[in-house]
């Protein structure tokens, strides 16, 4: 008896915000901020967001979407692909 192509597989996944890779992303972005000598408030001002925005993504309380990630990398002067590769390589 074969499986139908339309059969759905249920996968239970842990939300990515709690994953090891997400923690690594937050750490890398925080380290990049600190290497630039920026406080959370400094970075927030450059992005035009409240300081709590920086605090919440660094602590894991909120996640970044792709556009926010790109904007953040541009302000920090880091290459997005280097961050992504570092997250992948652990």
C-alpha cells in the first residue's frame, strides 16, 4: 500500500525563537553592536526605533523579520551572509 502525494505529514516543531540557532543569531548581533561600541539606545536611534526594540530582540522576547535583519546588519556594518553562515555553522 503506497502513500498518496496529497497525504499531509504533521511535524511538531519548537518555535524558532527558542532554538539554539536563534540564540546564536541574537548573540552574534549583540556582539556586532558591542564591537561597534554602541549601546542599545545608540543603535535604536540609528534605526529610528525605541531602545526596547533592541532589548527585546537581544533577549529573545521578540524576533526579527528579514527586512529588520537586513536593516540591522546595514547599520552595524556587517554582512548578512556572514551572520547567516555563522548561525548555520554553530
